C-alpha cells in the first residue's frame, strides 16, 4: 500500500514503499546485472594478506553483505552438513549448485566457479561441524557464555575485535559480551589463521554475490 500511495518524502512509509518498488522492479535489476556489487567484489579481489582479508570481511559485513564467519543471523542448520538425511543431502547439493551458478554469473569460468564453490563450502562445513545441533541450540543455558570484554580479548585473540567494533560502529567501552557458542568461534580463529587465502576470498566473494 505504501508503494502505491507514494507517501511524503522522508517518511517511514515513503522509505518502505521505495524499498518495495526497488525490490519488485526485476526489469531494472536484470538490466543492472551485478554492476552494483562490482566495488565490493573488487575489494575482495584486491586482498593481499590475512589481516586485510579480516578487515574487508568486517567492513563488508557491516554493510550487510553477509561476509562474517560468525554472528547473529539466519543460516543452514549444522545438521545439514554433519548428519544429513536424504532430503537434506538434496538441499546441500542444490545449495552448492546455486553457489557455483552465482560465481559464474559474475564472470568466473566453469572451472574457477567450481573451485571457488568447493573452497567456500569447505569453510562453511568446517564451522558447521563445531556448531551445536538442533537440540543443544534450543537449550538457552547451553548458548549463554557471558564474559567480560577483557576476557573475550584474552580467550579469543584470533579475531580482531577492536577492528570489528570500528567497522560496525560499536562503542569502545563494552562492559561484557555473550559468546553464544564458543566452539565455532574458536574454529573461526583457526580458519582466519590457517585457511588458504584463496578459500577465504572465495567465501567473501560468495557472500557478496
């Protein structure tokens, strides 16, 4: 209704209506192709080292590109990776096929799209295997690990938390935090320290696309 009424400029209704019209305008989106995300893809392609990769991960994540390897949001249940039934195996196969297609849509060759898809999926799989299953995820007490900010810096040194806060505009005087699932965060530390840079960049590129 907001989209049809053309609400007064600057109102919440106008913003919702404008966003809805943009989202529904498939003709304009198809005409633009992936032009709007080229700056983000270029930023990923220009990464030269792990430190820069982590910084770009945070910067793009703060802009809504979904490049973070951890955080709060929606995602596939870890059991799709670790204990898949037949239906879930089909979902994973379709997901990998989609990821490969997305890589091809932004100019990657068939072979490179396959290589990047496998690399990015392997990182997702590595994190998923350390994530809680459905039963444990539903247990509130199992997902609460409050600690001071200083303890976070000490116990999880493999993540540049200060850089992350700067990217997201968070305050620098945080008192305490809750690490919902410590195990996958430690796994992210391992990935940031040891994963092949090609795989890290492929993961960021897939998130951007």
